[in-house]
C-alpha cells in the first residue's frame, strides 16, 4: 500500500521504516530540512537498535523515501499517518499545535481519491473528531484560494473523501523496532468500516508475524474500537504501567524499613499471572517522553470533566519522591554532601536510548547541585555523542574509570548492560569513599561488597 508518515521522531520514523520493510511504499515527511538530508543519506537521526539497517535496506529497495514536501506526501499516500510530537505544556496538558498544523496541511493538499488519516501521535481523548474538523478547515482554506486565483469565477469543488483512525503505538524506546514487529496487540479506532478494513490490510504482515522473532506464535490480536476508546487505551495502558512501577517502588520503600528484599518480593508476586512479572523493577522512578506526559495529560483530562483522579496523582507523587531517594541514601552514607563528589553512572532515562527527556538523572543533578555537591557523570551514549551540550551542573566523563576518580560515591542511574562488567575493583581504588547507590537494583551486592564497596540498593 502507499503510505505517508508525517513527522520523523521516534514513533514516525520507526513506523515508516517498519512499514516499508513490511512491503509498503512509504514516504516520510519532516519539515526539518537538515534531518531529511541526513535520512536521505541513510542515517538515522535517533539512536534505536536495528533501525539504521532497516532504513538503508528499505531505501535501497526503493520502498522508503524522505521529503519535506507535505503536498507530495499527501498525494502519494492512501494512508496518511500523523506522527508529530505532542509535548507537555507547563499545565500538564498536551501541546497539540503540531498535530493541528499537520491536519490543516493535509486538508490544504487533499484532493482526489479516498484517504485514511491516522492519528499515531498520542493526542487528547476526542482528538479524532477534532482532527477531522481541522482537515475540513484546511480543505475550505484551499477552496477559498482557488476562488481568489480564479478571479471570481466558480472553481471546481475540491473532491476530498477521508476518514480518521486512531492507531496508538505502544513501542518502547530502545526496542522500538522489535516492538513494532512483535506487538501484543494492534488497536484501531474509527467509526468507518472502510478505513478499518484498509488499516487491517496495512498490518497483515505484522499481524501474521512475518517479521516477528517467533513467527509460529498465533496472529497478533487486532482490537477495533470507536475513536475515543482507542485514544483512551493508549493513556490507560501507560498510566497502568506507571502506577505499577510506582506501586513496586512504594513496596521497596517499605522493604527498606522492615528489612525485606523488594527484588524477591517482585518475583514472588509477579509469578501470579493476575499480576505479571513485567514492570515490577523498583528503582529511582519512571521518566522518558511518554509516562510523565501521558499520566499528566490523563489527570488533566479527568480534571477538565470535574473528576479528581486519586490513584494517578498518587503515582506521580510517589515517582517524584522516588527520584530523590538516591539523595537520601547518599546523605545517610556520607552525611553532609556539600563539597563531596558524586559520580552518576548513566544519564538517559533508560538504557539503549539517547533520550534525556524527563530523565531521573536531571532531578538528581539539580538536587545534588543545590546541596553543594560536585556532580560527574558517564553515560555510554551521552558521553560519546556530544548530546551533553545542554546539560549544566555536571562534568561529563568519557570513561567510567575517569568518572570514579576522586568520587565519594557512585549512583547507578540507568541500567545500561555495560555497567554489569565495569572494572569496579579498579574504580574503587581511586575513590575517596567507596559508596555505591544502585538506583536500579542492577548490580551484584555480593561482588561489590567483596571489593570493598558499601552497596546500597532500593528496597534491596
Ligand atoms: C513507554 C511504554 O512502555 C510504551 O508502551 C509507550 O509506547 C511509550 O512509553 P518508554 O517510555 O520507551 O515506553 O519506556 P519504558 O521501557 O516503558 O520505561 C519507562 C520508564 O519506566 C523508564 O524510566 C524505566 O526506567 C522505568 N521502569 C520501567 C521502571 O522503573 N521499572 C520497570 O519495571 C519498568
């Protein structure tokens, strides 16, 4: 099928590349010329395992193109994905101005055959109908310019037949390509049977697990709903996972006080199939571009309708407190932090991504600075890529041994695999105080204690 994806952030680019790999002909549109130039040259603007390889092979096969020309993209696609950002506003609401601009732009360029316009961006509930109206506004705008250009004569009315579908994504950064080809479900929300049928056809290769790690698994379930329910599924899924993590973090804090081990508790409860073992890893809290933004947006939506959410507010509150738990533990170990040097292992909000959005490390840096500590950090991606430029109050080291040199404590912030095999013995030798706060319960207490570290986990 002919597909146009507008917006080449994490979601848009991964969707476009994976659909091209599945056999569709995809044009990815972005208004950032530099980015488009880079992608045309076969380079991915984001770090995402496996993405560059698929990008290059799909581009070589002629099924994947990049352009800044929205008109050409709209003309090409039978299915048009809106995949631009919806960043949070200071109020917690989503900023939908990019979605609005794209929807209007689609309307302005729409003409000819039937099109399915797909909301892939995470948009407030009710946005499906709103997008429809904005597209219609765009069509009207163009009709007016035709009247003016025609010098007052009556121009041909624009023929534009389209439906809107909500198709939320559930991909995780760092395993976005894997998640796209191995989804737990595909959600399609629309009031149009024709649009749903076209979306089902688009996803046949993925539903039939043609590119899945285990193609023998049963077909991927497709959940067909109305527009608002599909939009709600996205928020409810992310909110549930955020609550689940906050729950285990709350349990971890109780474990710390009573002397239980949260990692054993998580295993013990996770084996109950009603609970499930995933997303029960306690630590210094959730961050990233989705959980904080989506939970706030859902709280805000409920508030708009006069409903105060208790559970979601509590999950956010637990998460805020969780971020500074590493500092409380440092104070317990080192007492006054003023003048002490703290080394952060990891900066990104989770491993296998270069994303720093709402990363717990940012809160730690700010709070440690406020308490007068000197902060250094090493991150496998940030240290190498020059992404550290926007960071203040932290010295970025280019290797973990330099990081440890002169430190009073290390705090493991991100569970990057490479941190499992660092030379901690050598690192300990250059430290003033051998304290290690494991903010992800990731390292081996026994191994670290054996080489003289004072190891402190989270509820562990
Ligand atoms: C999330 C959702 O998982 C995905 O479905 C959605 O499309 C986008 O939001 P992502 O933000 O990429 O994906 O990361 P995820 O792996 O879900 O982790 C989110 C945060 O929770 C990270 O900060 C991570 O460190 C933290 N986390 C995750 C925990 O603290 N404990 C866990 O058990 C799992």
